[in-house]
């Protein structure tokens, strides 16, 4: 046993950074959730700050902005779940159907690239292209005699813009795990289907998609756990006073009314609420998956 432990030292060292990351940034901060039940004072600390029970939660649920925040968050989450989430699956399935290796790899590389751009760059490019007065696309439309598109200042375009940017930036990267699942499919299944007279669509429906079923279910359950997380940086960069009615979500609300004003207890309260919603959804979705005979996350 001792020799086995010694031989495993290189592996333990490889695991150590990831282990420390989760301990320091995920598990230790859990203790800080107690400030959601306090009127936290940084100078008094956890032990000296007065306890207020559920007063912060009452403040959150009775806030006049709570309904609009919840509505905006759920609408954007719904767009992510039902339009953004399937996009990598569709891309992976279509890419899997390409038989020319050089073309498939070229497409993969091109579609992966946006993932490595920061949201600052993506939103800045959008502003440069669609700014009402100086945007390149709007200038072109004006030169051609068309009306300028107020993409950045019209609230009706915000959700579409948010969704399209998400799909453009992250679909290729998120497709990696689905492509890995498809790589494990036995090629003889496709050969047998061809012998039986199945065309490409039949092969896709009866072989490719069933091979992805377990992966899709697990990732969908995990995605439900992030239903209240929309990407703070992305939304904050797209947000402006004109589209605030549709762009203000819990993350931006906490930043504006909690962090900037130093109200750490209230910020933590919103975080606890969001985490509780995600946890409940994961548990329910996992049980539902078990009912239908699918593998869950636990």
C-alpha cells in the first residue's frame, strides 16, 4: 500500500490545484452565508454583527422591483434553456455528419474561436457595428437609403441580442462534450443501418441522437441549476438606462444596490435565494429523469 501511495504522488500533485481551488473558493465561502441573516458590519465581523433573522429575505420579497427582476431573469433563462442549450447539440450532430476531415476540423476551429473572446470585446464589436449614429452597419443602411436600426437602445431588441451573442460565442465550445460523446459511437452501427437501407436522417434519428441522450439529460439538469445565473458581465455591458426594464436581473440588481452601496448582507441574501432555486430545480429534474428511466447527476 505504501508503495502504491508513493507511485501515486505525481497524480496527487496534479489533482492538488483543482482540489485547493474548490476548497478555497467554493467550500470555505459557504460559511459566509450566515451574513444573510445578519446586519453585517465589516468592522464587527461575523461574530460581532447583529442577527436580524429573515429580515433581509423579507426585504427582498417585498421589494417593488422583485417581480420585474424575477420575470426578466426567468425569460432570459428560458431563452438559454430552450434556444441556446440545443444549439451546441445541433451543431455537434451536423458536424458529425461531415465526412471530409479537413473541412470538419476547419469548421470546428472557426466556431471555437469566439469562446476565447471576452464579453467586453464581443459587446464592443456589436456597439461599433450597430451604434445608432456611428455604427458601421447603420451607416451602410443609411447610405443605401434604409432606416437605421436602434439595436443597442431599443428594449425590444435586448433579449434577441443577448441570445444571439450567447449562441455565437459559446455554441462551438459547448459542442465539444457532445462531439466527444459521438466519438464513442460504434461505427458498425452506421454500417449496419446502411445495409438495412437507412438514409442519413434515419441514422441520425436512431443512432446519433440516442447516443447523446444521456449526455443531454445530465447537462440539462445541471443547466437548470444555473437558471438564475445569466452571466453578469455580459448583461451589465449590454445594459443601459433605455433597456433597463428588460435587462435588469438579480445579478445587476445586486451589483447596483448591494455591492456598490456596501450592503453585503442583502447581496448575500439574493445569492442564497438564487442558489436555493437552483438546488430545488436540480433535485426535481433529477427525480423526474429517474422516473423516465434516465441517468441523473446522482
